[in-house]
C-alpha cells in the first residue's frame, strides 16, 4: 500500500473516508415538525449544567440546511457520512407510532447522500433519549431496551433498503459515566450502582436491535461505537501495571468483551460487585443477546489514559488514578495529549483480541479553536498535522493486519459539544453561529485531497 518512490501511503480499495455528526449536536429545530423532548433538551435547562447556558435548540441548523450540508460534503470529496437519527424526532414519546414528518426528514437526507455517492453510516442512539422514557426510568429501566429495539425496527423498516451500516449505541461507557455516575451529562444522575445498570441496559439494547436487524434486514451490518482509551501505566511498577489493567477493564474490556465475546470480564464483575453491589439486573440469557453479533467494531479514539495505583479519592470505589499527561507531549486546546502511536497500538490489540472483525474509526478528532483570519480562511495547521499523524497511525495498523475499513473524522463541522456548549471547535468546517455561515478550514481542504486520492501525500 506504499509507493516507495514517492512516500505516498495508499489505503485499501473501497476505504471509507467520512465525517461524523450527531443529531442533537447539529440539527437544531428541537421544537419543529412534531419532535418530542429529549433528555438533553431538559438537561440544558438546568442552571449551570452547560457552559453559558447554551443548548442544541439551534445548533448548526442542519435540519433546515440538509441540501447545503450534503453539497458541502460532496465538495469535500468524502464518500461516507456518519450521522444519528433523533429518537424523539421519529418516535416523540419513545414508543408508539412514528412521526411521519421526522421519518420523511431522514428519507430526504439519505436520498440526497446517495445521490452524491456518499454512503450513510447511521447511528441509532447518540444520547438523545426521549424525555418521556426517562420519566419511566430511562436506562435504569430494563423496558427501555425493549423500546429501543422497537424504535430500531422502525428505522430498519423505513431506511434499511438504502442504509446497510448501523451504529446501534454510541459510547455506552460515556453515557454511564457522565450521564449516570458523575451527573455531567443528561440525565444528570450521580449513582454508581445506577451507572453500571444503565450501561448493561444500553448493551442489552444493542443486542436486541441487532436481533431485530437480523430478522428484518439480514443483509444489514451493525456495531457499537466504543469510546476506547489505550491505557499506559504511570511507572514501570507492577502496582501501576495492574492498576492500568483494571482501569482498562472499566473503560474498554467491560464493553468489548460483552459485545464481541458474549461475557463480562471476571475481574470487572468482581470490581462492580464490590463498588456497586449485586449485579442482579443481569438476567439469564442477557449475555447471549448482547453478544448476538457485531459486524464491525466502531472505534472512537481521542487520547490515552495514564494510570497509577494511587486511589483518587483515597476512599473512592476505583483502585487507580488517572494521571496528567506527559509534559513533553503536545496537547489539543482541550489539553488532551496528542498520541497517534497509541491509536496504532489500540487497533493492533483489537485485532489480536477479537480476530478478523472489521474496524471502523467512527470518531477521531481534536479541539483546536482557530478562527477565520483577515483573509477569511481558517489556517488550522495543528488540525491538519493531527489528521496526518493519526491517518499514518491507521495506515500502520492496516500494514500490521488490522482490518480497518474506514475513517470518520469528528466532526464535519463545529457544533454543540454537550456540557461544554459551543466553545470547543472540532470541525473540518467552521460555523459562524450568528449567521450559520460555513467555511471549510484548511484542514478540511487537506482532508478532501486525501479522500479523493485514497492516499496520504508524501513529504513536501
């Protein structure tokens, strides 16, 4: 895949070059065309929950600008787009009949993508649970997994003739951690026992939706988008090595093993029983449902975790501490380490642990808050460098045998970044939120060249 004379790194034929968004972060129009309320609509109204009291009520107005944004993607030369369906837009109360205006909206989006030869990768759940279901227990309630399977079946029936690739759940660990354990995301709960219960029901929802896909659209492909953080011991001590292993179980293996191997890792079952009490919500047959089959592994990768054996706090439930990054490693404007080599290691480890399951990089990106200059262009050289280094890392993993089938940059455009509001900018396209003007950043122009060539350029 490498042309030695030029240094160009070519990618496999059919490689997917895409961008990612999610409904609540870009659509806006939260009270339009019969859409119901989501947990994020409610959470954003809690004083202090989101920076500057911002919300996704308008966001990038993508709901009204679909034609413009699809044309923008076509101009970028990407051949794939990952986006999410808003559950409360399609089924406003979480169950019951579908909202035709919502169904029609995504019909138009999918058709416009296909008309431009852009393949849709559709996420069923990117955190916008209908508020009506939250009031019946949300992800703490087992029935929410059943309602999700019914919602998924509606989506498969409506769009499965044109959509073949589905992300069922986006980042179940983050939903459990930030939404139910720390209270930093919707629905704002702070209960460690509730967090592990919610995470189990999210995985159960994945399995039940895969069963529904197999029944209605057997040619369809499905997988979870996992938030994966490679783990590094703080020191070479055996204590830090074990701490890193246990933290890896908490962040990564709990989800990967369940979905791809049909079992929870024993060390983490013991940990959760000590930290949160009996896992009596795991019923007989659940693990066979959760492990019903994944056609790809979705990898959301941003940085690594450096872990020591020091507890934080000293009497806390986790026998490890996440340490600050190394002083000599470059950072994003979010102060996360930039470590593309860790992505290579992660992808190779996935291949070694879970075999030939195809891999999609469903998210990778960084916060760089560059604004348009006097010439109107966004000269975000750091993002271009970030992109180049991480794509080299993906290429190295492919050379070592990992079956990576595509790369989706987070994000297509600057958007509402949850509790941080609109401050972080992660897009290839700059959005002026006052005017909704889109400006392709220099990094976007660079990514366009890569996508069209299916190759990374050689040295200048």
